[in-house]
C-alpha cells in the first residue's frame, strides 16, 4: 500500500476538452477562482451574489426573481426542480429521447409521483404531437418535463412549442438546459418555461460544480403552496431563498462554494461582454465548419440537420473501427478528449463538443486533423486529407 509520504502535488495534463463536458475553461475564469476566499456572508460577497443573479437572468433571458446557481452540479439542479415542484401522488409527463430524459423519470419516481413517458427515437427531437396526445389521455397531469438539449445524442427539441402545449393542458414545465445555456437560444420568459436548470461546465466556459436554475412566479407559487415538505433539506428552495433572496440581510443556509462562484461570475461577465446572440452565432459557425470536415471525411450525423445542437456533435463511427482505441490515441498522442456514446448509442457514435471557450476555429481544425491522422493510420474507410480544407472553406 502506498504511504501518504509518497503522494505529491497533483499536476493535471493540459488537455483540449472536446467531449460532452466538461469543456475548456476560460483562463479568466481560472484566474478568478484563485482569488482570496472571503466569507459567504461577507457584504462584498453578497454584492457579488446580487450581480450573479442579474447575469444569470441575462443568460436565461428572464426577469424571474428566483434565478440562482445551486451549489452543486447540473444533476443537483435537476433534482432541485423536481423535489420542489413534484409531490407524492402527482402525475408527471416525461419526454424521453435520450439518457437524460430517463434521469428525469427517476427523479419523478423518487418524489413518489407517477411518470407517464413520451418516448422518441434516440437522435430525434421530442415529438410535440405525441406530447399533445399524452396530455389529452392524462388530464390529471400537473407537470411536463423534457430535455431541451439532449447531451447523449446531440438533438435539440422545440422548447417553445412543447411549453405551449403543456400550458394549454394546465401543466407547469421543467426543462433540462444543461448543454444549451450559452450555446443555443433559450428565451425563458418569451417561451414561458416554469423551471429550468443548467450546468456551468459546458457552454458557460466554467468549471464543473454549479447549476444555474430559474423558476417562474407560477413555479414559486407552487413551491410555497406545497402540502408536503420538500424531501431534500439542502435543495428546499423555501430555505435556499432565504440565502439567495433580495437585500443585504441573508439567512445562513449553507456555506456557499465561494471561489467556484467567483468563477461563474467571471464566466457570465465574459458572456455579457461577447453578447448572448454573438455566442449563439459563434457556436453555430464552428459547428458548420466541423460538419463540413466530418462530411468530407465520410462521417455522418445521427441527428437530422434541423434538430442538431451546434455544441454537441454525435457522429457515426466508420465500419470496423475500434472507437475506444481511437479515443485512446487522441488522448494519449494529442491530449485531445472526445466522448463515447451513451446508452443505446454506446459504440455507435462519438460525441464531439464545441462548447463555450472550446468552440473556436483552432479547436475545429485541431480535432479534424488529429482524427484524420488517427483514422488514416488505422486504415479506416474514410477520405483522408480533406477534412481540414473543407472546414477552412466554411471560415473563408
């Protein structure tokens, strides 16, 4: 057994992160996180909290007062939405077109509620007609939950239409925007979404560990009017609102991750400086260049073009190729990380992210060149030596 005296400082390798997350962190965010720690009730930190709420409202395009970062990763943001809005005995319609719709179902069951599933093929967006028919068949439903940007497949669903249908049937809406926030349009107030959660480690160019969430006035009313206690003490928004509420006087709830919140604040300042619409356009432009390179190489996408996420690209693996070996070569030879398929798509696709700070022309060219090199060396059935030029053609 190794003794503690032999363990030294951990120095991570410098990687280019182009998987499904985490993505590359902006240097300004890392610098911000290295600043002096102050108390989580310090007046200066409370002022930063107020700024962060404003910046998150900008990112979500909302005026919701309850717009905060949960002090835990995106999965905790998901659980925050479900444990606060769902009570035992409720009926919840859950749309599933990938892995993370399945996690929504698990949350519903753990809340003591009944999930009614609307299932679509992995790689396809949620079908609004199926949701409509399901809600007609289940008038007892109180809530609809769906994933806006399905990280396991790279498919984006029509959040505006799905939310409208849910509201027409008297349901509140819970939306997973872990992969979409900052990378593709989200218009919370315009679309009428009631509860939404995301993560910091993807298109916000920040480190993992925090989950931005936002709740509408209707959602807050339901939370305050619950018949039963929220099953999670830590995630009970009735308590958390006392810490993240308005004004300088804050009630102690938990010790917030101060330095991590410095990082999120800086990442949101970066988003504000670039401009939300400019960030969306940047992700789209780099996706088009990456797509051109893949298609020239002979790789295809599993998601129809109209539903593709620009920041998460699921591409098919050439016949006869050991996909894990390719990822290993990219990591070991190029310090480049790409993602494997999940669930039903395991072994069938690579998931290649262009998220946040990692969404840039340099990374597009680097990824295409490295993948071309490895696949050519492995004698894969691809068109060699054409991917980079095809992508360059998009950039002009």
